[in-house]
């Protein structure tokens, strides 16, 4: 069995994964972030580590073959190397307090986005060590959890997590000293970059001290967990937002940071020193739009109820929703766009609005597919999907209709767990190679299109949602 610790944005999961790729004994503990001020999203690193250790110790770890860790990416922790104590709050990937710093850096020809770790790290260092005299450690979440699991003996990250910090060379070859110098980040605070799969140390904080053998960011873990190891295979994860990742193989995309269609090169994983590249396409509001229906409009009591309510009508009767509650990601990247509901008539009611929201998220997902195809030159023939929204059959059918291609639904809602397990198990001989890991893929359902969604009308609605807050629309971070 492989023990996987999955640290998400609002909570932690732990589970055991067997050699058949089945997830067993899933356990969960809430660990939500908090917002002390507008644009600030923080978390308590010590409480997060304590929760992770509590979950891990609830298993018989003496019988575990290896430990894998997967995580929300870009969230940033800085701690004292000698004491292991955090020197400030954890700064979430959602935190945008450093937007002004990013814009100031642009004037110097340095492109960074506030969701990347780089300026979050600079902020925390300025707070705790303005003279850069202390012996501090920086880590994203997998680094911090590996440190805690190993009793402070490991300070490591994998290339996929390092790649979304903004501090890595574009070719993935190592930390970029020029970028670090621009932000006054000393070399000594940076973790060592290790393979995503490989024994890097032991979890001495757990009974039996099982080897720590897999480190991977959540989206890359989901890509592998859904068996996407061949070029052109792609998955979409529908969480608070939505992320499409497509496997590209050995070749990195030719553009440096962002393609013409608004997608990003990512390192999917590194195994045996060999990098597998991917491309990522982002939407900011997916499950968040369903939460809006529940928490703000009070049209549904639970997210699951959206399926039954939407099923009360065969279509949305011309109602169209653009899920731009926090702006639009790929392909347009408009931070000033806002959620838009169009086509309302006297006959439009609760079912039509709920269905329009589900269909709007589906259309945004197709935006991601089209952007990834344009920037990669790769045709995506089928979609594999995971995340909470994929339990909703009305939504999955709407996605198939909008995409006009088959949709394969993961039997594991959080497939990132499987990816971390595969990487850890590969290192200790549970699986022989990634192809054997991918062969365990068996979707819960395959849903094909039954009608053709009106993409032209929806794209017109998307255009109408743009530019609502011009000063935010003018911001460009990429």
C-alpha cells in the first residue's frame, strides 16, 4: 500500500492506494485558509502540518511501502531552519497582495504573476528577514510537509512544483539565479530539486519511517492519476476553478511563459532525470459558480441539488451564463470581466438559471480545450475529468455537448491522489513504469454528445462579459 497525503486549498485528505490503483480508507480533515484583509489569503502552516501528521499517524504506517505527497501549488511557507518554526503566515496561491510588486517588476522587464510563489516569498522574506541574515527555508506545500514528515531532514521539491514558483529556469534545469537576485532571494533558502518519483528520505515522524518517494503538484498528479501519459491525452479538474492539463511528452512548448491562446507550459513530472512536459489552461470559476447558486442566490440547498433542479427543464430556454465571477482566464485573460447572465425572460426561472450555470462552466471548459489545442498544435480527442462537479450528470452531459467529443469520468473524484501514489509506488517497485500505472485507468462512465451546444451564442455572451472593470482588464501579468 502507498500512503498519500493530499493537501488541498480547504482541507487535507489521506488515503491508501493499492497496486490495482484503487483508493482505500480515505480520511479528511478541514484546514481552510482565512482572509485577514482584501486580497490577502493566508493559512497557518503549523496547524496544516499538525493536521497532516495526525491523518498520517491514523494509519498503520509500519505496513506502508511508501509515502506520496501532493499539494495545492504556489502556496508559500518560510520557516527557520534551526527551529522548524514558520516565521510568518502561509501565503495561499489565491493571495494577490503582491500584484503591485508584479507590476513594478514589469517596468524592469521581469514578468511574474501574483499567483506564483516568487513575490510571495519576497514578501515573507522582507517581513521576517529584511537584511537577509537569518538561516531560513522556503517551500511550497509539498516541501513543508516533507520537512515535517522527515523531522526536518528533508528540504526538497519536485520540478513540477518548482516550475510554478516563477523562480525556475524555463527549461527546468534548475533555479534561475537572475530571477532570485531580482527579488533578493538567497540561494540558501531554496529547496533541492529532486525527481517527482524517487526515494528522497524517510518519514521518521511516522511509525515505521516509510520512505518518502513521490512529490507532485495537484494538477500534474491528476493528469497522471487519469492515465494521461501519452502526448495529446488531457484531463480537466473541476474544483473551485478549472484546470485543463495536456501531456506533451519530451518536448517543451516553444513559447517562454504564455502562448497566444493563453496557456502555460508546465513540467508534468520528472522521472529518472527525464522531464515530461505539459500545457495548462485555466478557468477561475467552476465549482465556485455552483457555490454562488447555493450561498448567495440561495437557489439550491447543496451543490448536489443543482443536478435535480437543472433536470426540471430540457434546456435553459435561451438563458446564458458566463462564469467570470473573478474574471476570465484562458484564452482571453481578462481580470476585469465579470459574471454575466443573459437571455432572461418572464418565463426564466430557477431551473433555467441553474442549468445555464452548469452549461456556462461546460462552455468555459471547451474554451480551455480550444486554447490548449491552439497553443500545442495537438488534437485532444477525448476528455478525462475529475473533481466535485463530475458527480453531476447534467453537467457532464453539457460538457460532452459543448465539446462534441467523449468525456470519461474518473471513478476517483480526486485523481491527484492516484498520481502521487503512482509516482511513489514507481520508486519502490509497485509499478514498473508509467505505462503500467496508466493501464489502471478505468472510467466510471463515458458520456458522448447527444446534441450540439450553441457555441456561437455563448462566445458572444463571453465577449459581453469582458471589460466590466476597465482598470482590472488593463492588468497583464503574463
